[in-house]
C-alpha cells in the first residue's frame, strides 16, 4: 500500500467524477448536484484527502496569510504583540508571517514584496510612526496599526490609552506626597511618548504643579537611557523625589543609577514604569508599574484585520486599551520634598 498522500485525481477516480468536479466541491461551489457532492465527500472521507491550502487560496484569489511588520523581533513588547496576533489569526484559519524592518527603506522593501507580489491578504504594522515608514504604507489595502493612533481616518488601530496610563502613574506618585516628579520619555517622535507626556502634564496641572521642562529627559526605551537620565539630573543638582519612566526598562536603568549613587529606592527616590515586563517583580526593589495586556493588543489587531477581510466591519476603528496600576516596593516609601 502506498504511503503517498492521495491527490485530487485519486479522489476523482474513487468518486467516478472529473477532478474539476472535486475541485468545485472542495471550494464550496453551488454548481454541483447533491448526489454528486455526496459521492465526492464520501471519497474524500474514505481516502483521508486533505486539499492543499495553497491551491485553495490561489483558486479563491486569497493567500489566507497575514503579515505583522515590527521594528524588530527581539523587543519584549513587540514579540508579545506578535504572539497575540498569531494566536488570534490561527483561530480564524489564517497563517501569520512576522518580519522586522529596522528603517523606512527596509519597511518599503518588505511592503513591496508582501503586498506588491500578493503574498498576504492584510498587514499589521507595529509603531508605524517610529520614523518615516508610514510614508510607505500601501494604499487601499487591508491594514491595522498597533502601538499608535492612526493619523489617517481610513486606517484602524489598536493601542494602549497612553495618556490615561501616564496620568494614573503620575497621580500615584502625587498621592504619596511627591511634588518633584521627573519624567523619562521614549523617543518623542512616537505617539505613545507624546501621549504619555501629556498625561503626566495633566496630572501635574490638576495638582496645581507646573511642568518643569528641566525635569523631563528624552530616552530611547533602553535601560541605559534611564540610567543616563538620573545621572543628568544629578549633574544639574536637581535629583527628583520620584521618577515616572515611560517603560519598565528605563525605570530599571533609573534604579540602577540610583543604587550606584547611593540613593535609596523608594525612601529617597520613588520609581514607576509602564508594561509590567516579566522581570519587573524581580527587580531590586520590585517595580511599581502600569500593567498592560500586551498579547491582547495583538489579538485585537488580528481580530480587527480579519473582520475587515471577511467584510464584517469595514468602518475604521481606533481601539484604546487600559492598563492596571500594580503597586510594588519601588514606590512604597514616604513621599515629599
């Protein structure tokens, strides 16, 4: 007995029909008599035939494949978004490709390959405004942005409610009596950094405190930039009583610098981050942070894209998800100046 997989022609011989008729049955064509359909389905079941997904996609003019393009594939947040998107895509029988584009030209080349050669049915783009890559977004193509609000009303997006996240993080520090609160931002060309800066400022204004620009340092999401930020404050003789870092890695860098400078966290310096990365509770001290459900962002993006592809929702949507304050020892000391 042959170990080879049965082909569509084997099924046709078994059912006593043409291979074109088998193909019509597989693709759900209504142009097949019920009794003929029953014969073909019985032959398929008996022989254990599994139609080629690629062949079916070609026949339907679809690949049943989605792509997620990220600035890189090593960042914890990006990887978690992709994992969530892949899980959701699989639930709808879509295959998810993931690729990285470190700069606009690499992004453009990827789009030309994936979209220009009809290799995918839709795209998820993470951090589209991290640089000029948004200039190469394909027109009139199913698309969802992740991690940034869409500047184009025709494009759907999924992101964290960054302004609210920063507002609540800063309010937490204010509630402990801190009034000299520094901010370490991500790259300010990114939407999320801008929105988090606005949330920080709103919380200070509501507390009757001015926004001191000398207490704001732009970082680049790395721990090193958080470390450099605290060193910069110290060089100016303006060490704050609390720091809101716009992500956990920069918060970790702040705490590392504080330890080197013999500044006790949290008694002399309170620190809060954003994300709740897996090691946040193992920092020394454990980090207070704004926990976001990162895989859910990917899931929502993939669900939104599938809805667009299947015609269930063609109206562009801007979905913003919330975060949860997780209080740990890095902000448990007494505030005040």
